[in-house]
């Protein structure tokens, strides 16, 4: 009991104080946005740190639908992520599982190839991609926005699944094959349930990428009724570049879905029964 005294303080710091400091560090920009959005119209950004503005107001949120078709843009973004995220998860997991089945030498070559593709700047292929989509006649549609999902979104997501599937024992795969299961069945029933953290991570990253994507909608969408919310936020900045509370309110609306998805994924990951976590919502 006496020896536990000196070690109790470092353990308390490691388990509670340091995580709280890191959480506060990452939450500070979110709180800064929320506080900025609650400032009265026309007020400049605060010069010092403040917990709440002197006269909090939600007028900036009420003005958003008056300046841009807010709900139309949000619905368009929601439609894109509703299609792109499941497709990204399926393609990335299938590709990662395929790499898992390769021989070690072939897997190393494939991983090196993915790393090489990952090093290519996105800006280097913008012109080529635009010309391909233009020739295909799909400009001003959602096809260019959903096309990255058909390629697993990013080589990083494939590598993440490849690393996760590496923890699936060969004995389980071999036993499933001996029982006559096909590789797709093994992927769905044996391998995929064992890499749930990787699936949640890929889903959150894909959601964040497609929800916050600005360049692709800016390049390919021309009709106003198809614009996604990041484009609407850019137009809002051009319409009112000096209205700080309005811009912060738009940023808060753009950030809230990502935060909610992250918190939901964390709750599912920490719960032994994912379906029970979804049914219980925020209740313990």
C-alpha cells in the first residue's frame, strides 16, 4: 500500500490529465468557432480568449438560409457521402483483403506500388481527370465526386485494411477454404468482422473527405441546384467576407456532422455490441 502512493500521481497524470490536455487542445478551435458564431452581426473576431461573447446571439444561424440555399446544399452533400462512404469501405476492404492473400513478396511489391501512388500530388492529375470526365459526358453530375470511392478513395485506406487483415490467422482462412467457402464469403463472414476498428476508421475518413471536399465540386459542378455545402460555404465567404459571426456559423454547420460521426464511431468501437450502441444513442 505504501508503494502505491508515489506511483498513483504519475498514473493519474497519464490516464486523466494528459488526455484532458490533448482533448482541450483539439477542442479549442471548435469552441472558438462556436463562440465566434454567437457574436452579434458585424462584430469583429475577439482579440482575447473568451468563453462566451458579451451579448450571445444565434442571429447568424438564422441568416444562413437567407443568403444561401442551406438545406439544399446540405442535402446534396449528404447524398454524396451516403453513396461514397459504403462504396469506399467495400472497395478498400476487398482490395486490402486481396493483398492479404498474396504471397509476402507480391504483397511487398503491391504495398510499394500503393506508396508510390500515394506520393503523387492530387494537383498533378486534376487536368487529366477533368478531361476524362468531360469526354465521358459526366461533368456537372455527381459521377466525378463519387468516382474516387470506386478507387477506394485513397491508397492509404487500402494500406490500412491490408495491415488490419494481416492480423487474421492463416489457419482461419485455410479452415474456411477447406469447408468449401469462397473467398468473397470468407471476406464477408470471417475476415471483415475481425477488423471492425479499421472499418470504422475508413468510414470516418471517407465521410470527412467527401463531406469537406471543395475542389471536386468546384471543378465539376456548374448547376447551382447540385452544389454541395463546401461550395456554399465558399460562396458565403465571397458574399460577406467581413461578417465574422456569419462565417463562423457556416463553419460550425459544416463541422458538426463530422464531429457527430466521429463520436458515434467511437461509441460503437468501445461498445461490445455495436447494435446496442446505436439503439441506446447517448444513454449508458
